[in-house]
C-alpha cells in the first residue's frame, strides 16, 4: 500500500478473446467434473466475484480511513 504522498500507479487490467475462451472452457470443465449445469457454475462464479468486489470495497475503505487519519494528524500539527 502506498502512502498519501506516494501512491504507486494502479494496475490496469484488460480482457481479450483468449481470456474469454479460456474462462468458458474452465467453467465447462468444472460443470462436467461435478456433473452440474453450466448455469449453476456461472452462478457460483458470479457469487465469488461479488465476494471479491465486497472485499475490495472494504479494503479500499480501510485504506481511505488510514489515510484520512494521517491527514488529520498533519492538520492537528499545523494548528500547534
């Protein structure tokens, strides 16, 4: 994690057709392996993605709180 004054650049992510094809094949393999419908596997994958999103949101909030606390300390020191 960077500091308030030294944030590293954010990693840009992209998806291409090879990623999509690999993901489809992966999900089909899981469905076949567990003898379940592909739609059910996709539903579980969506659930996991939602959990990831919520975790990222919470971590971002923690970072924001930490940085705001640091900013608050700077402001208090300016007042002195």
